[in-house]
C-alpha cells in the first residue's frame, strides 16, 4: 500500500503487514480515466496521457469491469 494524504502514517504502519484492501468513498460527480491503451505500431505523434473517461454519474462510460471479486461470508 502506498501512503496518501488520506491515510495517516499510523494507519499505514498498522495495516502494512495485513492482507487487506482499503475501501474509500468518492463523490458521484468524480471523473477518472482508464489506463492508456498501447499506441499502435507505426503511429506518429504524441502519445495519449489519459485513457477513456470513467464518470461515476454516467453509466454509459463504465464499460465492462476489469476485475470481478465475489466474496462469500457467513452472513450470505
């Protein structure tokens, strides 16, 4: 895990050796960008800096998930 301003140094130290993922909330108006696809061979010019847009408020931009996780717990 990489330290970010949202995670304090104490939290980082406590979680460092545990097999966990930190889940965060993001506002619905947030827009992210996917990874940049590889540039086709023989293409001239400057490469892209951002991939396709992923807007939380626009389901048409979501596409197919890169990864799907299914966790079974005793409560399900």
